[in-house]
C-alpha cells in the first residue's frame, strides 16, 4: 500500500485549514493544479475520502479528522527539526563542553569564551576544571569536546594543538628583595621558602628539571596543586613561587610581583582533542578564538 509523503501531508493540512485548493496553493507557494493532483494522489493512497464539499468549501471527512491532530504534531516536529538545522548551520544554537586546568580556566578561557559568546550568543558553553591528567582523560573518553592544558605534556591518545608558548616566572611579594630585579636565577630562590607544585604536573616537573640542571635540590616548603593557591600564599607572605605567567592576563595585584626566571623555562598552553574526532563547527570556532586570544595574551 502506498504511504503518504510529507508533501502530501502538507497539502492535506493546508486544504483542511483553509477549505480551498486556491488558498492552500497560495500558502504552500505552489500552483493550484499541483495541489489538486496531490489531493487526488493522497486519496488514492489512503483508500478513503478525505474531503467533502459543503457550501463551496472543502471540509475534512470524519476519517481525515481522526488523523489531523497527529498530522499537526508531525508537521510541527519537522518544522522544529528545520529550525534546529538552521540554528546549527548558523551557530545560533548548540553547545560546547570543555575541560581546562585551573590556571587556564581562570585567566585564558574567560577572555576566549567572552569573545566567542559575543559572536555566537546562542551557543551554550560548559567549562569543567581539573588537572592535566583529568583533562586528557575527559577528552579521550569523549566526555568533553576540547581540553585546554599546560604544556609540554605527553598525550598519545589525543591530538595536541599548540596555542601559545611563554616562560615560567617567579612570583614574590611586591615588597620582597627579589621584586625589584629584572630577572632572577634559580639559585637566587634557594634562601627563600619555596611554594611549588610537586612532580607529576607540568609546572612541578619543569621546576624540578631547572633546579637539577643548576645542580641544586628543589626544597618545597609548601606544596600546592594550583597556581591560584600558590599566588594566595605568596601574597600572604608565606614564601615565593614559580608559576606560569597566564595569571597576568587577569592583572597582577599591587601586592604581587612577577619576575622573569633564568635560565628560561618554556611553558605553554595547548588544546587537546580526541584523535579522529570531527569537532562541531561551534567547537572549532571556540578553539580558533582561544588561539587568537592566546596570541594577544599580554595586550
């Protein structure tokens, strides 16, 4: 048995609503003969009368009236799908879920997301904060679309996209003896209580390597896992810290100084995505926006 096509459903609905072939044709933007032909084909397909003429108007038969309500739901559902497709194509609807290390979530991503949302206000963005290992796991298990981490790092399961490269700095209280210097050596830090990330995280490994290269042992007075905590401790006078410079994107507090560290210790921001995964257009745009913001980091 023949089935009604979507176009035939549109014609039946329009004729039932307007009571005339001419009016239905005008609403649908087709010719009157085309509507008449589709009506005949529809009736042949269902095998029972669909309209009767009363006082010059086409009235739905009892049989057609039974299915008109369901027909309305189908047409509305297709219309919603069309609007959703248009929204995805124009990026006026949709969502992007990202995972990021705290320092990037606090300082780099806010600017990037704000710029992204100005151009695509209909896109919902969710930010989940975790350490590098958690970000990589969330990406590889496809819990998030994109991850943002500090580099260098090893993530064989994921594709790494470099966003920015910079150098570690030394954070000291503004009144500290080291604050007025243009740069400090690793050896200059030894007399002071060191606030630092332990090994296993990028900043901790980089700092450890720098001390070892200088023939020194890194003695951690206060161990932390987040840059924000290290900075709070520095501002409280608990010691000095080796941190990434992304904190300066949000402005350096008056009671804190960031001093260049020598020898230079490269560190950067990177995005990671699941290998072989095709990102949505919205996710690709957010990634591109973050890269642009990273390139303008200190402006």
